[in-house]
């Protein structure tokens, strides 16, 4: 069974299938990469909770930066956010994002708690 949460015409914010939650890409508000990363991760956490998951159940994260020169600034926030010993598989690359003001976008796939399957 496939469960779609917060579904619109173009996309769903969460799609769950076989105990895995797939989140749509999240961006954040703020002027700096650090600010946008913090806000983005708060949004990821909220969606994970809605999916019956959490940041210690993240399987994979894909991070897009508008400029790879911001890699260290983003990682400073990311490293504080990821629970020790629970780092997911991760990729990070540079991409042109949807708006010129966006500096980071994060896409997450996570396992769901047994109770939420």
C-alpha cells in the first residue's frame, strides 16, 4: 500500500511505502546558508514526525547547494543536527535551485517506526 500525505496537484510532501518515508525536497528561510540549513532541518523533522519517523531513522539524505563553496557552512549545521552514530548515507552536490535566494535543499528518505506502518 502507498500512502500519500499532504498531496497536491504537483507532489506529495511525504510518500510512505513498505515502511519507508520519502520526503519531498525541503528548503528554508534565512539570509545565510546556516540559517537556511537550520530552518530546512526543522521542516524535515516536522515531516518525519508526521510520517512516524525521526532523524535517527534517516536512511539517505541528498543535499543540493547553490554553491559548493558553502559546503563547510552547511556541514557545521548538519553535523550538530545528525544524532551521533546515526549518520545516513548522504550525497551533496551543486545545483541551480528553484529561486535565486535559495542556498540549500535537502531530500530525505527514512525508515518509519513499526507503530506507523
